[in-house]
């Protein structure tokens, strides 16, 4: 037998013998479900004991050669019939170069590409240099990304065998525009593009503008038209509700701005049956900001079709006399939990309206007390989670405080903690002493070890929620800190501390006596075999060192036991979470993708990177 053929056959046999081919868990949206729980409860292969006994190895990498910065969480469909007429376990990777790649998860590396498709020219903003030499652009102050194409995580409509995604497409004027696309899972061809048509005319251009009661363009308090600007980021993952079933609606959320005069945040609805835009809601019609970016997490939804989001900075203006005016709680909803309802009547225009809200604090009342980012507190740095049991909605953002709400009654209050299900928020990214809990006192000066944390402990993305063998739990990993585990009572909403990991994100910066440390902490996912004992694993990627907001930095992947603690505590008062495995044990290095979560499916652990690849790990033989 030819030596090359012999080696290929041997490799393939080894691959098949050590690779799970069950194909049972579809990952159709970011964090597995529309509640954004982050928990895959159907994992039957990977267990804590298996990781301890065998560990993991990198089986292969899914390589893209167009742009190394993978920002969107990959998606996965098992047993999908492709254009060759055969069923494949397929991983879909969307890139900042406006390409979507479909890979066979089981085929050998280099021979696993099923198709790739291009969706227009990505935006490449003009470059500059900061005083310290950092590359910078008008889109990204730190200049990490070169191309801007598919930034948000797409969503898969498995009933229609389609993927929906949003990207920036550069037009003839060299300016970006946001487009919604639908592509066929089988071959990557775009829906609605006839033979001979160019990519530039495919898809639906995303536009939004607020009109006054006379049908004319409405203006904000600065006299500017309230409209979606073409250079606003669309970072939050797409939401398709219901995820399975008939007559779906797609929701697309956009960022706003952080400074007075900046643009406004939007939530935009699309009818999937007709594939057209049908309604829009703007968070700050009078002021600025209220962006929905959520650390790349998507809006969430419940079984009734209600849509939930957490908004960012904004809500006020300062007039020429220096007087500050806040519109929050009246017309504007920045730094807010919002509940939206989409109504599609039998005839007439669909509506997307605000039906409930809660605002923990006002940006307009913030004081600069030595806090470097007192104008950038950003409740909306993470997204809300809807547990499938009970009536809770939970969320935490840059302040690191977990707010637990009754999702049937947010209270429509500003700063009134009595409306919280838990009555008081809990600091879930840092268990310090003397920390403020809410309100104006959250403008704490950094670097005072006698009362306050010396580093930022922002949460990005969202908590992970799991109702497993030990009952309802949440997991968080904030900046400059380690993984935290908490139990949560579904009736009261109260949380109790379980333990923390011993591994610190951005460890060197976190330990430096100067500065504010590094971001963004750990990006989490969880796997278990339902409520079966000793099957829960918390998986994470995190920066080893450095600030992933400022630079491309090395990352690490880790796995922790979700329920069993380590025999050696952190200290006499602090239980330690048991570390089961990390990627350095597999001899793998990679650059960290700062807002992109890993995921687990069918005995595989998938890790997106900033190296132009997605690594797939499986148990050692």
C-alpha cells in the first residue's frame, strides 16, 4: 500500500475510534437557548471523572484564512444533510471578513470544509496611532480588529434549515451599512439572491428612525434626528423566538454611545416568514446611549415571547448652562432592565413596545470621585438570563452586582431596590468587605484596599444558570478575579456563596499594585447530563495575562467541577472550586477571543480563538 494512503487510512481509523459520532445536541444560538442560561444539559460523554482520569487533547482545529479575529460564537448542527446528500455533524464559523464556513466536525483537519460563502465586502476603517503607539480606528479605539464584518453571533432556524446573520457591508462610497442575511445550511447560498445577482443587493438593509405624531422625523433634545447610524456596532447575538416552531420573529439589537450627543440603542424586529423588517424600539429618544451590546450576549426571551435586554450608559443631557437633565424612567431607558412585547396583528403594522422596566441607578447623578470610568458604569455590559423554572430574571453588569427580578413585575422604578425579588443585589464578581450595594455610592474610588477592590470586577456576557444535581446555581467570572459559584433560591431570589476558583484572569495585571487590571474576565459555558450527579462541568476561557480590551493577549481554557469542591480551600473561610483540566496540559496555546464563549456538544469542547481557528478537544484515548 502507498505510504501516504496507509498513513491517511490509519489516521482516519484513529480519528473515528476516538471521536464521538452520536450527534444529539444542536447549538443553534449563543449560550444554547433563548433564556441564555449557558447550560447544555444533554452532555452524556464528558464528566468530571473522565477529565481527571484521561484529560483532553486537541483533536483538530477548524481553520479560517480570512481574518483571525473570531468574534461570533460558532454554532453546531448534528446529523445535517448537506449538498452531497450525506448527513454530517456540522460546525458553522462566521468571521469578521464577512464569510461563513461550514466544517465537518468528524473529518480530518484540512479535509473538513463543506462550504464557505462570502456576504459582501467588510468594513475597513481608516487607521491611526495613539500617543503610546497603539493602532486605533474610529470603530475600535484600541485597533484590535482590522476588518469589521460579522461581529454578532448568528442564529440557526433549524425548521427552515437556515442561518440568519447580520454584518457590516461596505458600499461604493466606502461607508458601512448593516445588513441582515439568510443563508441555506445545506450549501451556504443566500436566500433571495437569484442567478447572476451580486452579493451587494442581497439581504435586507437594517434601518431605523423615530417618527413624531405627524409622521415626520423626530429629534432628540440636542435637535438631532433619532435614527440608527450606519457605523453603530451590532455586537449582541441575534434572537430568534420561538427558536423552534412556526411564525418566528428575529430580533437585532444595536449599541448606542457612552457620551452625551452619541447615538441611541435600538431593538429591531424582523418577520421571518416574509423576511422583512416590521418594527423597532429606541431606548433613548430624547438623550443618547442606552445601547444593547451585553458583552456580545444576545437579548433573551421567555416562552410567552417577551424579549428582555439590559441597556448601557446614557439617558441625560447637559445644557449650555451646565444643568443636567435626565429623561430616564420617563421617555428614556438607559442603564435599565427592559421587557419588550412584539405584537403582529392580523392586519396593519406590527409593534414593538416597552411593557416593563427597572433602573438601578442614574448616570446623571454620578459624581467623579476618583473613579476613572464614572461615566461608563454600563449595566448593559452583560445580558439578562431567564431561568426555565419559576418567574425570575437575573442579570449583572459592570458593577458586578446581581439583580434578581420578578420577570412578571419589574416595578417601573428608578433606584428603588424594594422591587427586587431578592430585595438587595449581591456582589457576585468580588466578595469584598464594605462594598457599596447600589445607588450613588457605587461611584467608589478605585485603589483603596481598606474598603474597596483595587481593580475593576466587571462582568461581561452574562451569568451561567444551571439547575442540576445540587439545585439551582449560577456561575460568574469577573475581571481580575476567579470563577465564582453561587446557589440561588428560586422563590426568594437570594444567592449564597459556594466557592471560587484559585485561578485569576489577567493574573499579572490583577496582582499589580497600580492600575485597574485587565479585562474581560472569564467567558463561561456549562455541560451536564441533566440532574445526574457528578456530571456538571463549568468550562471557561480567560486571558492568562494582559488586557484583552487593549491588546491581543494569550488565553487559556479551563474546566471545573460544578459541584464537587477541591479538598484544599483557598483559605479557612473560602472553599475552592476543583480545577479538572486546562489547555496547557494539552500543549495548546492560543490568543483569547475577548467576548466569545466556548461551547460543548456531543463529547467535544469547542474553543474559538483570535488565531483564525476553532479548536476542538476530545478525551484522550
